[in-house]
C-alpha cells in the first residue's frame, strides 16, 4: 500500500470518527431540561418582632427543575421552578412559631462561556424572581401563647435574581449541572397579636444551591 493510499485512508478514518463523535455543545435551538435537589438557604433579616428579636428562617430542600432554551450557541433563556418549599420560622428564646410555604419561579437570561465544541460550559445569568407565599400558619408554640398570634399572611415578592452554573456534558444528550442562584426576596409579614395588627418588613434574600441531571432535546 503506497503512502498516498495510506494517507487517504487515515484522513477518511479521522473524518468519519469526527462526524460520528457526539456534539457536546449547547447549540442554538437546543432545549435543556434539568432536575435535581435544590436547597433554599435564606439570608434573612427583619424588623424587631414584639421586642423578641428578628425572624429566623430555616433552610429547605426540594425537587428543583429548570428549563432552558438556547437562543444562540452562547445565550440561553431559563425558567427556574421547583416543588413547594416549606420553611420553619423562629424567634430567639421562643422557638419555632410559624411555618410558611413558597414557590419561587424565576426567569433568567444566561451567557454560556466556551464554544460549540465545549464539553464544559460555565455560565452566568440575571433575571427576575417572583416568590409566591401560601398556606402560612402559626404552629401553636406554647412559649408564644402569651403573644396570642393569629391571622398570618406574607405578601408576594418581585425582585432581581443572579445565577452562576456549570454544565458538564456526559454525552450528546445527557449532562450534570451545579449552580448557585441569589434572589432578592422581600415580604411584609402581617399578623395579629391579640387584636393588634402588626406588619414586619422581612428580607429573605436566599442563596439557592442546586445539583441536577439534565437532558438536551
């Protein structure tokens, strides 16, 4: 076999292997679905509550979902969703006094670093968070019985959100993802202490940590 024939076979083999190799990139027109564990970790602060200090809000972990449409090879539009989060609310020297539930849908525009052949795609994003509070209730903590707390209600919140993340493609369809998102969440906590109406301005401002598995359509 002469060198020209051998060279042609090698070139043809390499070209064939290249064409058969998975396309690891996120490309324009791709639709990506990710699902995994999402933990909301509040960074809370509030006005003083009846001389008992500020609210303390516990973390919660639920099923996190996000849906991304690749507008171009580098620009994605993502909707962040989740199953409802439930947070215990405490006061110093009193303990858990309430339980609140929330859903935090968030819409982001993201920039993906790298190019159309990148297997590893870090990204950053910014957008709008809308947090919906529902089924808020006091727990009947006996330590708080003297406060006679009732009629708990939290206002919904609209604020900015920012996110950093990293996709690692396992194949042309499957990927693993890790991300951290910050959301600006402010709510008015309204309730009654006896017959007295009370409103407490509260910043929740959580970091949302998520590890997930994704599929590219």
